[in-house]
C-alpha cells in the first residue's frame, strides 16, 4: 500500500461505525482500533521482523484540541489534508512560512505536515490573508482539522 491509500483507509475508518480493522497485504499489515476515549490508533508493520510503528497521532490530545478548534472557528479556513504533526517553518531556527496578517498567493507554502517521517508542504489553494493560526508548532493535527482562519482575496 502506498501513503495515499493508507491515508484514505484511515479517513474512511474514522468515519465508519467499525471499531476494529486489520488489513494484511503480503508482508505489509495495518491495524486500526477505536472504542476508547480519544480516537483511532493506527499501527503498521512493513515486514514480520520490523517493530510496529508508533501511532500516527496522540489520540487523546488530538480529540480535545480538535473539539476546541471546531467550536471556535468561524469564516473561511484552510484545513489539514492529512493526519500528522504541524510545523510552521522548514527548520527550528528558520522563520515561519506565514504569520497572522500575512497575505499569501495561491501555491505559496503555508506549513509542513509530517506524517510517517515524510515532510509534506501545505500550499494555499487560493489567494488569501491569514487571519489566525489555529495550531502551535509541533501540535498533532487530524484530517480535515482547521489549521488557518483566512480571508479570501
């Protein structure tokens, strides 16, 4: 399975009524489980000798931060396209890609989301002004969780 297939599988599982799922494809195996306080835990293994990879996100922290964000957000937002860890800059000593009040153009990099040790740049899908940044550097984010409040230009 490639990364996009895994991401889609997690998204569908989160929206389903299932509480446990295990998929095995050759030596690749992924297990997902819900039914406890928090959210979904995902464990994958590339080969039988490989140790399981840690959960994709901290379920309890994500669930509580997502609930807080979803009640406070009004207006247009730019949402997370995947589950991962939010980074405001390309490295700890570098300046942030954007800050509140910045005007950005379509295609401009807004942040990085790390998922499974892969750094994914999130780009603006339209010209806009950043009103607020809803997550902090290093915070876990869920799929479709608001990251930025924006005003379309």
